[in-house]
C-alpha cells in the first residue's frame, strides 16, 4: 500500500571509526584463521596501527564535516 505523505529523507552520516574498525577486525580475523599472521606481536602491532589510522580518518572526517 503506497504512502500518500511525503517525508523528507534523513541522511545518515558515515561513522568512519566504526566502519574502519569493523573492516580491520574482519581482515585480521581472516589473516589469523588462514595463518598468514602467526606472531601475536605482529597481530597486535597491525591492530594498533589500524586503529590509529581509523581514528585519524574519523578525526579528519569530523573536521571536514564541521562538527
């Protein structure tokens, strides 16, 4: 049944920190399961660098948005 009332569409802003953190953990999980990364120290280092990158992107996105 079609709606007769037109409402303005709400635009959701991308949460870059959450998006990049999720991608990072999925990729690290795949690398861990496939045994590409075997050393826990390397895994932690890649995770910390990835989270730092995600944080930097989130900060830049917030500055660009002006909020």
